[in-house]
């Protein structure tokens, strides 16, 4: 379980987050949504220790995040961010093998078990055939699969992802989020696409200007009244196979309302 209590954060004197409460239960997929600049990525970073909330605190299960060592955090949380070490000439296998680092002492060699875990992770995300390719030369969709394989190999019971579908075509967007759900660990994911959030998340937390506006199931959060108020655009909601999906109107239509 991941919890954040009274999370706040400011860059210099500019408040980015104010009094955020968040919980992700075992095996749950929680989506962070909201307009640009609403604080989604900053909140995610406070939950894995890249930023220290002021005020507030984050917990992993019953352990305060601030009291854990970096190695202990890495054993508990796998993180997939937008930026990656694309300039480092690692092969795909070497990149995924980095996920085993928290389980090894400094300068300790990887074991046969580590390599077996990496192979299994590569197979799970269907990139074993790319094992000897240089990571930097992969397509966006392939890179995301490899980074998720690294998270799987890390073996952490919690997974945090920052816009994992960014810059991917529609097929890869759905394939990546299907993989995320299949991993079966406690997951918090930042998403811009509200329809993807509706389809793949158990619960959504809507942020705006650094505050939590509402949270609940996709059906509860993705209502025209809420979305039009926060995003400033007209929207119609339909249901597809029991999943709410949103149809947005062009700005000119919104202005006429």
C-alpha cells in the first residue's frame, strides 16, 4: 500500500501541491489525472522519494518513506519515468538487469537467478528478441516495454509510472497499459488521456492547480460537470462495454455555450 498524508510541495516560494491525501491499496491501479501544471508528476515524485514533501509524509505499507534507505525504497517501489538514459550504450538486457541492482551488494556480480528473472521479464513484455539491441536505438513503444520489464525484474510490490503512454501510437498505448494491469502490483500512474484512464484504472484522483478536486471510480470522476469545470472544454460522456468514454467539443463550440 502507498499512502500520502497532507502532501504539500513548493518550488522556491511557488506552491505546487497543497494538502493532498492519496492511498493506493494492494493490487490497485490508481490514476493521477488533471490539466497541465496541476501537480501530477510532482506528487508522484514525492511518493517515491525523489522530492521531499513539505509538509506531509508518504508511507510504503507501514514504513515512513523518509526513514527508508535508497536501497530499501528500490526494493519496495519500481519507477518508470518519461526521461531515460537513452545516451548510455546499454543493451536491452543490460538495461533490464539494472532492475536487479537493489538486490545486490556493491560490486557483487549478478547471479544465474538474476539472469533468469531478467529473461522472464523480457518474455513477459515480448521483447526478448531485442535483448542484444542497444536501448537507445529502439522505438518509443519498445523502450517503454523495456522499462516496464526492468520494473518487473526489480520485483518491487509497488509501481509508479509517469505518463507511460506519452508519444506512443494508439496500439502501443493500450498494450503498455494492459501490461501494467497484468503485473498485478499496487500501481499509481500519471495519465493525460482521460479515456485511457477510464479503461485501465480502478480509481482516479483529479488534481487542479495543486489541489485534489475529487477522487473515485472512473464513472464517479469523469462526469461532464466535473471535467468541463476543470478542463474548460465541453464534453459528452458515453458508455462503451461498461466503461465511461468522453467525447470533447472543439474550443469554438465550447465558447458558444
